[in-house]
C-alpha cells in the first residue's frame, strides 16, 4: 500500500531539504548543543521545517516524527519520519557524506525511503515491493555469504555502548575481512549498490534507520535489528544490514555470541 | 627552491593518476593482500606506474619512493614520494574520500604537495612559501586556539598501537569538542580549508604524510610528528596537524602526557 502521490511527495521533500542544506553547507553556521550534547545547526531545523510544511499542505492527516521538531499524529496510518541532516558532524566539518533521510511508514512499516546526499548530488529511493533506484538507475546488493570475505562498515567503533553491545561488535569485527569506519548513512547506499557487504550500528534513532529499510530491501538486502526483528518506530536502535541474507544470518549469530 | 617545472609536473602526475584511478573506481577489480594484509588493486599499481613514467621522462635524476613499486635514487636532491590511492579501503568500497598523494622533497623537506580526490573532482596544491590552493582558490586554516572548541579527525581510533600511543590519543580525544572518524586524507584538506581544527594520526608511512606538509603549511597550519619535529622520509609515522599553532602546541602537550 504505497500511494503514488506519496512517493512523489517524498521526492519533493528531498528536493526542498537539499536546497536548504546546501545554502548552509561549508558556511560559518552557529552550532548549538542538544540535550544529548550532539550538535545541531539552523540547517537541520530549517530543512525539517521545509519538509513538514510540504507534508502538512499535502496530507494534513499524516503523522510526522522529526529529528529536530518532534512528533505530531504519530499514531496515524501514514507517518513521515525525517532526519534533515544525518551525520551532522560530517555536515559541520565539510565532509560530504552526510545525508537527508526521509521515510514514510504505513501502520508502522517503512514503505518509502530516501537517502539523499546533497553535497554529492546522489540519491537512493526505495519503495516497498519495487527495485531501489540510485540516481535513477536500479541498484542491487552483491552476493557475499561468508563473514570472512565481508567488508563491514560502522560510523565508529565508539558508537556501541560499553559492555555486551561493544563486545558483540568486537567479536564480529574480528571475523570479517575488513572493518571500515566513517561513511555515515552513505554506508547503506554503498551496501544497496553492491560495494560493501555489511553495516552494523547501534544507538540509532528511528529517524536514523527507518529510511534505510526500503532502500536496502528493494536492492535485495536484509535489514533488521540485531535480533532479526523488523525495524519500526519502537526498535532498540541496534541495526544490522547485509547485502546477502546468508551473511545477515551469520553476522547475527556472531553478535548473539 | 621549488622549480616551476616541477610544480607543473606534479599537476600532470595528478591528472595521469586520476585518469587511471577513475577507470577502475566502482568496478569489480581484483583485490590482493599485501604483506601487512592491507589491500591493493591494479588501480594502485597502474596509477603509480603512470606517475613514475612521467617523472623518469622529465627528470631521470630525481628519486622516486612509491607506495606500491618501491624506491629508486632515494638519496637524490629531489625525491618524489607517491601514494597512488591513499585510503584504498575507501576506494574499494566506493567511498569517494580516497585520494592521490604526491610530494616532491628537496633534500628531505617536502616542498610540493598535492592531495587529489578523483571521485570528488577536488584538488589541494601546496608549494613551500606560497598559499595553498583548493580547486584553484586560496585555502586558509581557521583560528581555534583551545582544545575545548576543537573538532578532531582521525581515520579510526583503532589506528593507534595499543599502549602509550593509543592511551595518548584517548587522552586527547577526551579534551576536544568532538572527535570524528573516517575522512581519510580528506581530513587534511578540510583542515587546510578551515572546516576542522586538528588531525591526529599514527602508523603513517612517508607516502601517507609527505604530500600533506606543503598543503597544511601553505594554508597557515602546522604539521609535525607528535614530538614537534618536521616530517620527512624517516619520521615515526605519528602525525599531528592543526590549523592554529596554539592548538598544535596544546594538543602535543596532551599527547606527551
């Protein structure tokens, strides 16, 4: 159940947010600290505002959950989940891998996802039941059933909470071919396009992961929480994505210990 | 003592290497493991070969030290130090931040440096005693005298050897505003362009750091080893670059413990 007009709207949201974000990219924007001491700028807030205005105008009955400006009608059948700048630290330091994340959930399940990279001019569009598109061309994950051959991305080995979570990542890291860090949400696009095999992260918010689901699934990959459950608004924030279902199962087994 | 024709040659090397690298970027290239288990591809070898041929043709008396194909005449007055693909893991996984690093050393001192990013179409050119250029425009570091306000980049917190080296990085990391990972050599360009304040790395080879010196210095920054000594072929591989000389001193003091 993915209404065509909502797919078109998702694209318009990305266009609108991209225009705002690029207006501020690599300029001397003021940086505020949020309650969790993560940074935020006017680009985040203004881009989210622009997207929310478009949603309110087109579908005043849809819900919205935004990274910066909170939730309205979060119990609606259709809920938009927005991160205007995912990878804010990358954005602030002029590193072009940050992205705009846009998801549409239908009864809790992500059915449309956009990962847009304004500074790179790249966009991934995923729609439930359809092939994922990367800059207008179909994207496919690659086969890689074995951990020993897998390239693994995570934003940072320091994103895992000390204790069982960090220990699980360390176990997995030792089993793969190469762990690589610092691609932000771009890592999931690289996975969808068949350049990397595995992305494992934690302490993620719904705004960070909902948009990834249709993109990864539509490219032939598997993305769930570390227990293998579907991702939605109430997930734990532990995310595992693999281009190959066998690799997904093998990696989950290692994480489980 | 920077001969004009050598600056022009450095640019031609970058153009030649860029053409080779982009021919292989995001294609299914075979990946070999080097003795240190780091990956290498035909793109590395062919790009270095192309640069070496241009140097041999123009200056058969110049020395060459290359990441993949070894050293010739390393005791010459002028020595080229080449890394055809810095950030090979980024290159292999389709992450566009990898770079081509080209340095010309005069009696051991880096006097020309190029950081070229083929997939981004971006280039930094540094020449001793002259302003650094970023895509043809002058680049300047920004003022940031205090650790507490500094944005710090490193490729990975795991690049430091366990023991005093890793401990020193952990001490520093706790003192800065935000540590960020995974920009590869792009971090030094971001520093030269005034978007980040500090880059601290270790286990670097001369091919990894020589090209950075003229770029960072020509933009107003300071780059040395962790003890504050000038970087050359025989350095320890511990590198610290800061946009502000006061920050460089403060960070070095924390690293020294």
